[in-house]
C-alpha cells in the first residue's frame, strides 16, 4: 500500500526519521531555529505562528521542557510558569497538587507516552472514600480526584497546543470511570453557633473578626482574606459598603473569567459596622502591635501582615469549633448561615444574589438592576445582636452612619457619590 505523501508548507516539513513535523523560523538574532511540532499538520500550523509572534514580542523562551521527549515533571514546570504569567487563580495550589499526587507516579514518564489508562490508575490510587483515613494517609476525596484530573488535563492541553503530544489523554476517559461525587451535605451554623464563633473569647480576636466578616456579609473565605481597609467605605448611606474585587493576595474572584462576572459592592450590616469600628480603633493594634493603615488587610496574617493563605482560612474552623465545643461544618457554613437566615428574616433571594455572587443568573437578570438602598434593606433583614446574643429588630437607630476612621457620626443626608465616586462608578451601583 502506497503511503500518502505528507503535507508541507513554508516553514513546515515532515521529518521522516522522527516521524514528526518540524517547523523552521528565525529568532530575534536572525538565527534559524528548528523544532518538532507534533505528528499532525494542524499542530504544526498552530505552533509556527505562535513562535513567530513570540519572536516579534521578544517573549521566545526555548527550554528543554518543550521537546518531544520531555517528561511530565519537566513539562509541569513549563506549564506552571505559563500559568503564572496569566495570573490564573490557584496556580500554586494546583502545582502543589500535581507534585504531591501525580509526579511521584508519572513524573519520569515522557509526556507523549502517558495514556488514558495511566491517568485512570493514578486517580484511583489517590482516592480514599473514608474521610478520617483520607487525612492520615494523604489521600483525596471524590471531588479532589476530579480536580486532579482537571489540572492534569490543563497540562496536557498545553502540550497538545505546543505539539509535544497529539491527544489529551484526560479528555479520552469515558464518563463514569472516576469515583462518583455524591450529593454533598451542606451544613450551616445555627444562630447560636455562629454567634459563639464570632464572640467567644476562647477564639483569638483576629479569627473572631474573620468569622464576623464571613457571617455578616456572606462572602467567600478568599474574598474576606483579600479585603483591605481601603475597600471599606463606612460613609455611604443607608449602610456602609465593602468593595469586593479580588481574593487572597490580589487573585481574581472565583468564576471571574467569564464576561458576566465583575467586582461588586456589599452592604455592611449595622452590627458588622460596630464590630469593624472597635477592631479599627482597638482590636487591630492589640493583635498586630500597631495602628492599621488603608493599605493593610482588615485581618492580615500575623506572621507577615500579608493576606491570609487558603490553608490558614480553611483550617481555622477546625480549631475554633473545637475550642467552643461545636461541630466543624466547614468554611462555607458561614456563607450558608448568612444567606439562609437573611432569607428567613425576610430578604429577597434575588437581591441577596446580587452581592453574594458574581453576577450570574438568568437572562432576565441582564435587564434587572437594584439600587443601593434595596441591597441595604436585604442585609438589614438579618436580625442579630452580638452583644446580647438574641435576635434584634433594627429600628431608626440603624439609619445612623458611623465613620470608623474618624469615630464621629456622619450626616446621613449625604449621598453615595459624595464620598467615593470612582469606586461607586467602577462597580456600577446606582445612587438614590
């Protein structure tokens, strides 16, 4: 049988010895470069324009981690460097997951020799159904196994794009072959449990402040960790405002890659405003031995005054729940507490979604806009009093606006744009 002649183009030739396509181009010094670009003509056509663009931009970086026989460990280093340039969320956590669970088994294997059964065996070897054994043995649960496969798929997708391999082995695994993710229990703290975590003196004051921010805003843990004093405007009316635009130390918000997601303004509950005022004036200095500045995080890491890490904020409930004698229900339990009890106390779920989530929803939401006072009324529906530990209806006193920076009362007649017009304009909040 006569073999069909391989296709070619300017700068693209078939290497019969290596059984691969090869691309040729000039680097920034005018020197000819040749490298293999995969076994398909389409892969070579993708790679050649990429290399020429890198030469024009001065970003060409030919490493040994991009050759046809590169190992998975070497290529993960290349993948990690490219992900860091794009400032993707959780790059460090994903790279650590690969180093702990994938590279010990497949790290020395050439990337183009890894098959779907190899990925499947790896995932099942990392899986442990029992949660207690999982922690002691360093294994993964159902959801984490799927996440590991997703990270590996990202690595192999880049390898396919660069012509190192022809197919992504993760994409060829049929559905139902990985451990099934069961219906997750979604526990939440009741009112007394949440109050204990926000006020009990057996918990360190900085962690109590962190829990209070979570419980009275409904923010995710990363969003709370990324809040700085400059993001808090106590002078807006009828309630103060938190500008939520990043998480942890400047990382993008969750789901922030889509066009329907962006920064948002979150109303500050009157009880949270009181606690923030006390924390600003006294508590912060007691913990960190100096007064806060606007560039400081509201609850920074004690070790370096930077943002708290994902490990810190996810492990804190383990210790704090044990200290006050309640069951640990996870980091999202505070978020569920806020949304559940605010709705139970009369808040509209559609309004709550506007400042607890990143602008996702139905098509009709594109045509729906809520003014700032409407968002504030939804927050004030949550009835809580951290001083007396009982449900409290906020009356006319809640209309008083207190400036935590000056410790003086602000004229509530001033409107939102009088204080921070650029911030308000950036997130699209309508003034009254």
